[in-house]
C-alpha cells in the first residue's frame, strides 16, 4: 500500500517518515522516557533511527502490516510518532511517543484520533487496541483523552528490554467516534 498523508483540525500533518527524518528521530529518541516506556532499543543508536526511517516504516506500508505516521507541525517540526500495527483481521494496535518539548499540547491525542478515524473508514478496522506498561501514565492519559476504554491489566503481557511486564489494554471502536463498523457488533448484556 502507498503511504497516505492525513491532516487534523489544527493542521497537524501526519505523514510517513523517510531518510530526511532520520537525524530528528535519532535526536528525539535520546529522551530517557521514550527509551524507558517504549520498545525502541536502548541505547538508541544512529543505525536504529536509520533502520526505522529507511526500512521499518516504508516496509510496513508496503506490506500492509504497520502504518507509521510522523506527527508534524505546519512548519515541519516533528512532534511525535505513531503506528497502527495490524494484529489480526480488522484489529490494529496503536503505539505512539511524543517529543519531550511538545508534550502536553494534545498533538499525539489529536493524531491518534485522526489515525484511528482513517483506520476505521479506509482500512476496514473494527477495533484499535492500545497497550502500555502499567505505570506509563502519560500514554494512558493520551489513550483516555482519545476515547479509548481501558479494559484492564494483562499480567506478564509485554516484553520490554528483555523483561516481562504487566500491561494495560484499552480499545477504541468505530462506534466510539460515531462511525459504523464493517461487521455488526452486539455488545454483551449482563
């Protein structure tokens, strides 16, 4: 699939990343919080950024398994990154990080909503899952502001830096955004 470009109400630009973004991705990923809470390598080396921008992100679009968007301000500054990885038929998993100097502005929340709306309307996704290590309150706050329902804790469900950790899981459904599902949904009744 060819990469797509999305815009948001505040004119954030969501586009795939490429070689021109390698140095910026490398610089931002030196943040200890990004290295602590995400599964990027630590230490994060220039070759990791190069592999991500020149191989991982383009390959994900090409084979339809992972749709990576850089989140850019109108002037072109990278504020964060998000990806929707296809986990099973009609289910994607979103992951994101925000540049330290841009946290607290709502950019990643806004980008998350735009990417999920795109996945629901253009990719026939019926569920987007969010997962984060228990304790990653910043990620949880973004997910909740975007409308995700936190469904619980999965014990020993995430591997980060070679260690199994407990993880929060949440979901966003098309109906949460007032959109139809591609498959009928009948919620459980108590």
